[in-house]
């Protein structure tokens, strides 16, 4: 089992930046891909970015390309999401997730473990 805990959310003004972190506990031996998703009020959860655990290959949703950067630290069992040029429409609960397969797409059911989420609020 893999447990994921997000941190780093908060309130930021439009144009500002936040760095989210996801700490993975227990055994990550069978974890191949880490991803970030978000869910805004009244909307469904959407895919943001993913990274392979061993090679660091990344993919991004079109909506965040050029603004968000996903990274991982294998020694610390963490995955990060650097968010720049934030907009009010980025306001959402942000989740990290882990997959037991190499998958760089947007299907939620490809991920086996999910964190509890961290709130990001962007004010205008």
C-alpha cells in the first residue's frame, strides 16, 4: 500500500506562485507513475500532470503547460508541483496520485492511490 499526503496549498493572489508537495509513505516499490489532479467547486476532477518514477518523463494537460512543472525526488519519496502565473480559475482542491503502471494520460482509473487533497485559492 502507498499513502500520499499533499501539502503546500493556501491563498495566493493572481499572478503569484505556489509549490505543492506530495509525500509518499510505506512501500513505493510498485509505483511507476505519479500524477497531479484538481477538482474545482461544481466541477469534476481533472488531470494536470504526470511523471514516471524512475525516468522522470513528464506530461501536462494543455491548460497548465508553460505554467506548472511536475518533479520528483526519489530519495525522499516526494512529488512536487510548481505552479506559476496562477489565475482565479486555478482555485481548486489539488490531489496527488500514484499508479502501478507506466501511464502518462488523463484517466483517473489508471491510478491506484490518492492523497486527501490540499486547497489552493487564487484571489483576483
